[in-house]
C-alpha cells in the first residue's frame, strides 16, 4: 500500500496517468500562478493602473523566473498557502521599483483559483480528446457487430435477443451526453477569479471591473459576474462531470467483466495471453483493466461527496472548504484520465467471440422467445391464457432441456409461422434504428 496510488511507482500503471499528473503537478501549478501575475501586470499596465514601464519590467522578468521550492514549502507552512512566499520571490526576481507593483489589488485566492482553472482547462482538453477517440473506436465496433446476435440480460438473467452492436451503442450513448454536458459546462467553469480581499476589488477603485475584464481576456477566460471565492458550485459541477464520466466507463467495464466470465466467454479484454495472467493458474485471463476502471469509478463517486462538502463555505472567504478541494479535485482528474485511457485501450483491443455469443443464444433453447411466442398466442388464446401456457412451457422446456417451441407445439394446436417465430434474429425490434441514431449523433458531434 502507498499513500497516493496514482503517484506510486508501483501502482501508477493501474491508477495514474502521466499527462494528467503533469498538468496537475507542482511545476504546472506554479507556472500558472506566475502566468496570472504576469497577465495581471500586463492588464493593469495597459489600463494605466500601474506604470506601463513597471508592467513591462514585470512581464519580462517573470519569463525567466525559477522558484525556490524549499522556500515555498516553508512559506506554505507559515501562511497555509503558497502565494505570499511566491510573490516575495517574484518581487525579489523583478527587483527595483517595478517589484512594488507586483500582485497589485489581488489576493492569494485569486491567484490560486485562477491557476487551478487554467490547469482544469488543460485537463478537460486532454480528457475531451481521448473521449472523442474512444467514442470513434466504439462506434466502429457498434457498426461492425450490429448484426452479431447475443443474449440480452436483465437482472443478470437471459431476457431477449439483442446484438453486440446494440450493446456497444448503449455504452456510447452516455459518453455522447457527457460531451454535451461538457460543452454546456465550459462557460460556467472557465471563469477568472479576481476579486481582491472580499471580492469587491476595492483596492482598484473604479478600475476594478476594467482590470478584471482585461485580465480575463488575456488569459482567455470568462469574466465572472461577481467574485466566486466562496461560491464553489462551478468546481463541484466539474467534479460531478468527472464522476459521471468515470461511472459510465465503469458500467462498460462491468459488462466486459460479466461477459468475460468463463461460463459466458463472449468477450476477452485483449488477445495478449500475458495480460491478466495468474501466478498459479495458467488457464486464467483476469479482466484486470476493467477491474481498475470500476475501482476508479467507485473511488470518484466517494471523492465527489467531499467536493459537495467543500461547497459549504463561510461568508466572503472560507476556512477549510478550499483545502478540501486541493485534496480531491486533482486526484479525480488523474483517476478519470486513467479510467478513460483504459477504456480507450479496450475499445481498440477487445476480443469479441461471435461463435460463443451464438452458442449462448442457442443454449437458451428458445427461452429468449417466450415474449414473442406469448404475444403471438395471445391473439387466439387471449393474453392471460397465452401467458399461462408459455410460462408452463418454459418450466417444462428448462426441466427437460428441450426447445421452447417444441414444447409449445405439443401443448397447443394453434397454427403459427413457427419457423419465423423460432428465429431469435427476427425479434430485435428497433435495435438497428437505435444503433443508427447513436452512430449519427457520434458523427455529428465531431463535425
């Protein structure tokens, strides 16, 4: 066991993601805080809030700044946040009179919140790219296997026939909704934080909103209608999106695990015999990739509760809720990226055993046809009598290991097109139309 599995050299392949860990690294966080200070000076210099010469000196100097991490650690221990020590180092690096105009009118939370939003934007971009690739690959699978007959299961029991393409389309559908949610969320999420001590920008007088808008423009963020120091719903919504995405990936992983069971044998995660091997049982191919995805989804669901708890903050600047976000949100990004990368891998490497799917349909001995047979008989026997006849026949077919149609034909003299009814492929309803809808939406989402 290690304290943070995603940062563990040993467990990183299971729960980590190098790209997301780099985005949410100390180095990137510091870089984004420095970027804020540089953009602030530039915006204020352009508006005459601080001397243009000082603004130029600040932006030039910050381009070559290297932080003293040990001093930052000591500063955090004293102040509880890294900004006071960071600003001290930045002023020392700028030097001269220009240094006095560093951090003009800002507060520590402005710097840190905006830096986090800039990191989140990078993280969302990375997730969005991999999500699109995953949807594209899954859409290929859905189309490729749209006619591959398999057992549809409800409450883990055989229910009605479906196709594997239909099942994959069901995996894609929530991912498409997550894309839509993301588009709707971005304008609320990618918002500047700049309000000063209590959010009123009082230190800047009448120039406060002008500086805010110029700073937002410089960082390519939206200007907020009001400072959001203790209004954390935007970050909670982001965490909710991460949990929704990882939960949908977990549903797909759960299906794969169930379909990969030895008794079912319809899927394998990969064709690589080395993956999922056992230390003592050479016959095994454990679904280790899907297991990791489900673990992440359940962990994210719990972490989301912490983000909701962090939303309750005091007055104009909070106490502990802010720190709860630090403990939670970056981890959720890393976990979600790890889960998405695993599902993307599975979408490219999943082994589909079509023969086993057909065998499992045949092994049902026609019990998958109980509904269509009942509907057909009800036209002549009435609904209740037909249901009773079919229910009794199902018990008999199961007990005697006989085909349901054979038993039904013994129990009734009704003439039906038994050859047509007996084919599971003839009872797929609107499955193909639903697949088409999903594939069309997937294509249109990328246009």
